[in-house]
C-alpha cells in the first residue's frame, strides 16, 4: 500500500453512505490498518448530496482533509451521475464502483470515463430484497471487498463487520447486513 489508500463516497442523505464509509473503516482497522472516515455535508437534510471519505494506511494518518485524488470512487446514488464532483481529481487507474442496474457502457458514458476500471452492483435491489427499502451501504461494502480484495478480503470484512454490527443491531439485522455484504461481493460485475 502506498502512503494512503483513499476512497471518496458519493450519495445522498439517508442512504447510509456515511455509515458505509465508517463501517468499512472499522472493518479495515480490525484487519490491522490505520484508518480515517469522515463526511462532508452540504445542506444537512435527507436526500441532499453528500460525500464521505476513507483513508487507509500502514502508518499513522496525519491528514484530515477531503480526498482530492481518490483511488476508488464509490457511487451510492446513481442519480448523481452527470455531476462533475464524481470525477473530480480522478486518475487513470481510479476504480469506480457504482450502485446501478444499468449497463456499464451507459454508466461509463454518463461519467465520461476513459480507461478507469468500472464495476457495477445492483445494491438497491439487494437492499430492497433484504430490508424492504433502499439502504445500499452494506452491499456497497461487499462490492468494495470484491474490487479491492488486497485492502480487505470478503472473509475479513464479514468477520469484522459482524463484530461491529453486533454492538449496534439486533441479531436479525446483523444477519441481513452480512447477507447484503456477501451478495454485494458476489453480484458485483466488471465491465
């Protein structure tokens, strides 16, 4: 891992985007890395666009500023596609993980991507199946584990997330969230 491995999440208030970033950081921390996770809100209301950030490192993390050149962009809300914020500061090898049922070619065109790796997962479908509503964060975490298994494997993510969820959720919700992580991992498609 270089000095920092950086992730920028894009979603809307109420979708669990910030919780997803924080939960992923807890799991990666449990796997032995130094981590940071923090949000960047505009108007704080349900449905408003927001960003969240992760930084992972083998050493201490000395900065706490927004991620400007992400290694991974997690797009939790596909209705944001078309916003220049999603592609700001990207590199040729920035990886995109998008919550969508649309064809990857359509997403690539909507984002204006050139050769950046693109992965899609129908995280809203998974969430609706398991929870009866759209809270796609756990499925997106699973997608991250598939795409960035060198950062955290599915097995470690399931173990660490399960331990963290046990302190916050009922046993039934822990199981559903772990199912969402597994399905997110298994159902992520590369272009």
